[in-house]
C-alpha cells in the first residue's frame, strides 16, 4: 500500500504557518532508531529510494546529484591543493563519491557520527554511495566536531560539512567554535564549504552562518541551487577560505567534474555565486 511520507517545516522565513513536503512511498526498506536519530529509507516511484532522518528529507536516488555536486566541486575546483580532504557527515556516501572523482585527491576522511546511517545507505541506497571501496576513503564513525578540534593544524586541504539541519546530532556544526576549529585544521590556502540551509525558509540561519564564518575566514561567499525535496526548494552552501578566490576554478578540474556531472559545470559554478537581493538586505 502506498503511503505519503511528509516533512513538516514550521516558521517559513518568519511568515508563519507550515510547509509540507510529501513523497508517496510504495514500501519501507529500513526504519530503526539509532542512538542519535530515527533512520528511514523508502522506495518511491517519483524519486527512487529516499533517506529520511528524524522526519527530514536527506537524499533521494533521483534528486541527490545536484546537492552532492554543489557541495563538492566549487571547493575541489578552486583549492590550491586537494590531496587531503575531510568530509564531516555525508553518511549516504554521495559527497565522498563526488570528491573521489578528482584524481588529485589522495586521501579522504569521512567522519559520520551515526554508523547506522552509513550501514543503511550502503545496503539500501547503493546508487548514491558508489565509492565505499575506494582505497583513498577512510570512514570514521565519530563526532565530526571532536575530530576537527583534535586535528593537527593544517591537516586538510579541503573541509566539506555535509550535515543535516541545526537540530539533533548536527547542532554542533553551526557555531563559531566549530568554524574556528575548521580554520585551524585547514592549510593556509585551504577551502571550507558547508551546506547552509534554505535562503528563504531559514534565511536567518543562513545569514547567521555567513557572519560567523567571516569571523574566521577572509573570503566567505554563499552560493545557491535548487533541490526540490528540501524546504523552499532553493538551497544554499557557504564557501570560505583564507584567500582563495571561489570564482577562479581550475579548468582541468572543472573538466573532470563536468565529465560525469548531472548539474555542475563551469557556467553553473559562476552563476551559483549570485546572491538574491532579499538575502543581501537581510545581512
């Protein structure tokens, strides 16, 4: 029997009321509660297999490419070096997959707090995480915040934060101390990128993150794309560095990314950094 699975979003950018994002599922493949959250994976006709954490949509077979390409390639195509990469979160494996498409990447630490998410996605969402067996990938089931705080200065060329919303186990990924620790763990010419919520329905969080990163990094730029299963459909990321220009991607790396990408290319890279007026006015 088909059942509607819904994410309910409250607040709606200060306008009040609720927004519902529903997907019709044909069967439940996985539904368990870990020490951190409820993990569910559904089969759907519209989106393929879909991952939900604590009733929030995270990834879908037919929708995940745009998100994972956009969190990965703007940083990977612009950083001076990309040999050592840290992915915080990313338990579905999609971000690691995109990072490892770059031959210049020699080692990836993927630190996911919830091992249940990794195991469930390996079993039930193999179309998303297709790089689990890459010898360059080191999966660590641990607290990403603690991992960064304990990392030696200059440990990573690129840090990508692929966390969920600022509630539950991801709440520590949205504060000044965490950003400062990431700044220390990066090389002097390293690049940081993080998902940064809906610029419409969670604009206050988006703008707050932007300002917090500016206390650590000299270059901070938001960028945007459309992800239909996320609240508001418009989604954002924040790019930060100690001097690296986000609008100067290296052509040879862009070519690598474009070769298999669904969404990302050189024009998308540049266009994504255009900031809507309503966000600028909220600064």
